[in-house]
C-alpha cells in the first residue's frame, strides 16, 4: 500500500458502523482500557471495528503508531488493503531483516511468526512510540510456547492492545497472551471477553448467513494389517480406534461413500439456489494435493 498523509487519512475513516461495532466502540472509548478482547463471529466485521478504533486513537493522539499482528503472510496484505479503504496506511512489507518503513505510514502489519523470530526488535519499536497493537485471531498466540513468550516480550509495553477472535479458546488449553481468565462454575478457567457478538446475533441482524450441516450415515468396511475384515456403521458408538479407522475408510475419495455424499450435497445446494441464488457450499478436507 502507498503511504499517505497521516492527518488527511484519519479524517476519512468515517464509514458507517454496524450496530455491534458501534456498541463495542462506545464501550471501548468510554472505558479506555489498555487491554480489550473483542469476540465476534467470523465475517461480522472485526477488521473494520479494529481499524475504526485505531483511527480514533490516532486522531486523538492517544497513540502514535499501529502494529497489527496476523497469523499468515496473506492476511498482512488483506489488512493493509482494508486499512487503505478506511483511509489508514499500514505497511505489509515490513520485515525483520529490513526494519525500515516510511514515516507516512500509520503502522505495520506483521505475523506472529515474525514477532517470535525477533521479539526484541518489535519490543524496541513498541517502546519508541506510543503504540496500539491489534492481535488478529489472538488464539494463534498460543500456537507455540515461544510465540506466547515472544508476544509478551515484544508488546508488554504497548500503550493499547486490542485482541480479536471468533474462538477465544484453544483445544490444548494453552493460555493466550494478554487475555484475562476467570473460573467458570466448575472452576475451569475461561477467557473473559470485553465485548461479544455471537453467531445467533449476527444471524438475526442479517450480518451472516445461516449454515446448514446435514448428517450422513453409511457402512464402512476395511481390512486390518493382519487381513481381518471389519465393518462399522458411521455414527454408532465405537472405540476410538474403530471410529478413526471407519472414518478414514469413509473419507477415502477413491471409495464409494465420498462421491455419494458430494453428489447428495450438490443436489441439496441446487435446491437451495432456487430461492437463494448465491448460496454456496464448502468442502473441508484433511489435506490437499496440488
């Protein structure tokens, strides 16, 4: 993205907000917290919300610089483009090896891996100016122990930290940096969000679409390494080993079950498109072959 005059750019960030974004913005500006966790369902506009807060803090000189941390390289470009549409200039090409950027940028976009590779560099940059750090999908901050430690070292002295996620938890229960936890009824520590906008609310507001999951059963047959034949019905109670083997058999694209399920899904999608012309489908696989 090309840098622009910072003062001129901030004045352009007055795009209309969705209701949930407006409520969260009012809450944020009223509390002026150092740390804020916004949990919002995917597709609801977390990026636009964060950029609006960044614009407000820059315009009031509460902060002087923005650092956005994202999970992947591709998202660096997406964030920079979204910021550009909102009148903010973020540098997606900032690198650890050449940590220079034009003073006309409002900030930079980096990855969690990039921060983990050189946390001291990012700590020094954060200390040099009043910095707001935006953590996109902050649950990725616990992907590796070193990542969490690096985040704390790099951004412990940030003036403001805004954490965004649609899933404020991890399957491995690793603590997420800069997120507050409190015990639930069973004494299990759960992350505490400062503002939550769930799927049901987003659906009622027309922000997201309804998602349809159809359950399909079927019979799986396979032979083990000893040549013994096994059979199981998908969805019925099985041991963990049997369940894993049955699903590996069923999900084999060379078998009979997957083509049948995809054909049935295609027929269902065609039916939906008679009254929702742009309805879409999604296939999620365990891996892919280029």
